[in-house]
C-alpha cells in the first residue's frame, strides 16, 4: 500500500487527501492523475505539488493506456475523479456518465490486470436517494434521483462487480456533503460565502427546507484513509457524522460569518429535482475506529475565513462559474498526458 495512485487529486477532496497521505510516514509515493477540468487546480495541492514524494500526471481516467501504465506501477488506488456538481448534470448528463461510470470501469479493468492491494472508490450519500425519515445503512437499496447521483450509483455497482467477478479488492466509501477550504465556488457553501463577502445576494430554493449532513473534508479524508488501510474488500462504508442543517439554517450561519443579513437572501422556486433529505448511519466505519472530530461552527468559520483571505483563488472561477465541461473523448489523445 506504499505506492498510491490518487485520481482527481487536484480537486477539492482529493487535494486534501493527497496532503494527508504525504504526511504519513509509511506512504512512499503518491501519484495524482487528474484531467484538470474546470474543477481541478494544481494550486489546490499547494506546496505538496513540489514534494519529492508526489508525481502529478495530467491525464484522463478514460485513457485506458495511460491508466494501465500507472496502475501497473502502484499498489493501491483511491479514486476521487468525477464530475461532481449536481446542477451541471441537469444541463448535460453525458460527461457524468463518461467520467463517473466509464472512467471507473477503466480503472477497475487495470486494477484487475495488475493485482493491486486495495481500490477505494469514493462515492456519495446521494446514491441512496431522498429519505424523509430514518437513515440509510450500507445495505439499503440505491434510489438515486438525479443524473449525478445515478452516475455515482452505477459506478459503485460496477466497482463492486469487479470485486465479486474478478476479486479486485474494491471498497466503496459514501460520504455526506463535504465542506472546507479549496472547494469550487459553484457549491453552496463557497458560492454563498463568496457572494455574501462581496455584498451580493444569494438564492434559496423552495424556502430552504432541504436537509443535508455537513461533514468537514478532513473528517471524510480520515474515513477514506481508514477504509484504505483496514476496509474489507467488497464492502461499502458510509462516512457521516457531520451536522444536519436545512439549507435555510446553513444560510443563517453563513450570513452571520459574512456580516450580512436576511435582506441578502432571495427565495426562488425549487430546482428541477432536489431531494428533501439525505441521512446515513456510519456504525460500520466506527467499528474501524472512525470518529468525526471537526466542530461544525469552528470548521465553517475557518472555511469562510479562507475564502475571505484568498479572493485570488476563487474570484477568477466566479467570472465563469458555468464554464463549459472539459471535452472528454472516449480515447483521449496520448499527448494530453504528461507528468512532472
Ligand atoms: N464534494 C462533496 O461534498 C462530495 C460528497 C460525497 C462524495 N463526493 C465525491 O468525492 C469525489 C471528489 O469530489 P470533489 O468535491 O472533490 O470533486 P471536484 O469536482 O472538486 O474534483 C474532481 C476532480 O476530478 C478531476 N477529474 C474530473 N474528470 C476527470 C477525468 N475524466 N479524468 C481525470 N480527472 C478528472 C477534476 O479535474 C477535479 O480535480 C467525487 O467522486 C464525488 O462524487 C463529493
């Protein structure tokens, strides 16, 4: 497990995970494979990018030859790369199916050929679909309602099928909504924080009644690491234990932290599809030693402060928050891939 291949390591969660793994004494080398879509930024890796323990490969998980070459050189895979924004999946589900489903299959194929120690496939609570009451266990049926969640659910099943069929040591993690520094400002917490910090208004769908569980990105990364090290192949692990809020309650916290009031909030009709509530149990991961440790109020204050102090990082992204998808070809040109 000392040579890690991390896909999507220039994104929000992946970059936090890479930094965490570089601090671990028993991890000899980390390779990041990232296509640097609109959501991926080398700057997210900060000084880690220059670590002698890190190799960055600019390439696509759909590039079967590149993936095969990389997987052959590694002992474990942690797979974060994905199209991750629900609203974009309403506009065009195609890139979601390509990257999330076929990209996962491309990685799993290579893992099957090269006999790695562990393949952690990173997924989401959204695959369980809306739960007006109660909490989903890992054994619950998948009922995704939006194209993003459907593409993730499909990729979970494909990844697990490679365990059942070929013995690939696949584990799946499903976390709730992450928050923390370096998140793209298309997602609700950075979107609201950056708009409020600039004195702009924010829009709340349908009176802001949708409930989400908010988990600090470092707690999620700790859970993913536990699964990497101790998860049983073929098993799914929920990573929850954050704080439940309606989007209106979350907005209240952000208004306070940004020094704004409710005049900054505009109510709009609900979006095309918006699950009323997600909730999961996480007892299975607790048995591996998982406990979320980040306090929500403190973590959110730190997050808002990061956006306050780093406008150079997010302001250029805000100019074109709905930038077109990076074109993803089924057989991307090899010359698109290069490493430092
Ligand atoms: N953000 C959340 O709250 C959350 C919650 C649960 C699960 N997840 C899952 O965690 C993972 C990471 O989410 P995130 O929020 O960090 O996403 P993100 O959008 O910030 O980052 C995705 C990264 O993947 C890269 N990427 C996209 N397509 C690629 C491709 N075809 N080949 C190679 N790289 C590609 C992007 O360049 C980017 O660096 C995703 O699988 C997502 O579904 C996210």
